[in-house]
C-alpha cells in the first residue's frame, strides 16, 4: 500500500479529529509543479524555474508557511496529549484518583499503554509524511530548500522527533515493560526500544518503522556524567537539572523559569531555551532503576549541594529583609 493511502486511512480512522498534514494536497501541488516544470513547451523549463500557468502555493510562496503551520499544530497536539498521559501515570494518592475520575479512564496500565501506542503512531506517521513531502520537493525542484526548511523547523522546535515527550514515552515504555504489566495482554509502544549501557554511559535507542532510528545520548555535556534529575531545554538538549541551573546562572531554589532570556544552551548556544524546559520524570525513574549505585552516590552529593544553596538563599533573603 502506498504511503499516501495509508496516511489517509490512518487520519480517517481516528475517533476524533486531530491536527494533521495535508499530505495528499501537498503531493498534488508538487505533481502539478513537476508537470509544468518538465513541460518541453514551457519557456522556463530549461531554467528550472517552477512557474505554473495558474498561481500555486509553491510559486506564490505560501507552500512552506502552510506546511509550517500544520507541523506546529501536530507537534502541539502531540506534546499536550503526551504530557497528560505521563502526568496520569506519575500521579499518586488523591491526585491520581482525581485525574482518573476526571478523565473517565479505566484504572489500569493497559489503557495507558494503548494511549501511548496511539501517540507514538501519530508522531511517527507525521514524521514520515513531512519527510516524504520535503524529499519530493527537493527532487522535483532540483533544490535543497526542503532540507533548509527542515533545519528551520528544528530551530523553531516544531520537529516532532525532537520533542522531549517522545523521549519520555520511550522511558515510559521501558518502565512499564520492567513492571508486572508485562504479564498483561497489552500493546507495545515501540519495537526494539532499549536503554543501552556502554562503558557505563547510557543512551536510549529505538528503531522505528520506515528506517527511522532514534539514538538519545544520556550523558550531560556539562558534568560529563550520566544525567541526574534530567531536564530537556526547548532546543532539545538534555542536562542534569543542577547543571542546567548553573549554566543559566540561577539557583535550584529559584529554578530555570527565572533564567534570563539571553542565557544560552551550553551546546547549541541558542538563547531563551530555559523557561520552557521540561523535567523528564519517566527518564529519571528509568535511570534511577538502571544505575542504582551511581544514583545513590549522586543523590548524596546533590542533596548536600542543594542544602548549601538553600542556606545561602535564605541568608540572602534575611539580609535583604533586614536591610543589611
């Protein structure tokens, strides 16, 4: 089955209408440009100038902005749904009971896994659709504008494979696999998803369909150790929470939300990436289970440092209150 038909059937099979990419429409636009571009009778054919007899989105410059808006809607929907799912899984006590009742969701992990599987499928099928559209664009127009657009989307944080919630879903999948839920008849979120420990350096690896493979390095580039209490900045890079606070010139008491917009990511040097940082709770649980000895040692070290920062913070607050 051709991907276009597969994509259409997938979108039509959703119980509720979700944001998506107009894959068939974009393919038709590109096919029209191709037929006009390669027409032997067209005066601009030799120059490879894609001009259609009737104004089209490629020629009038609205093709990429339209695709950008669709991608933004898809990523926004995926992030929101993934966050709600993982909040539900991590909730405890009365809060968990309240969320279960409010969401009218069955109180078992099988329902969570099914929702997670739906989210992963939603992310992957749109990642493939966008990749095929951009590849087709470059092939037809003998250009690299499709790749340039992809880079632009990544810098704007609307590339779905860069979403920190995809990393969280991978950790969520492994965490559930390690519990008693594996004895239940439940669908699997990923195939071949695993936490790999090589020379005591962990990484998340997952092979997805259509030759898409994700490899996420879990070494903090600041302390050069396994990320502890991991946080993902909006640029997609993962650091230890305390390391990120240090890089942003804030204390752990104040948190990353008070970081100045001019503060940059230590790796990509992009500014304004701290305010929207995401705490990777599922990944934190996974690493604490998989690296127990390291985690206990790091926990003691971090506790001492946090106590010291808290003490200095309150001493500063007291001096300011007393007018000293």
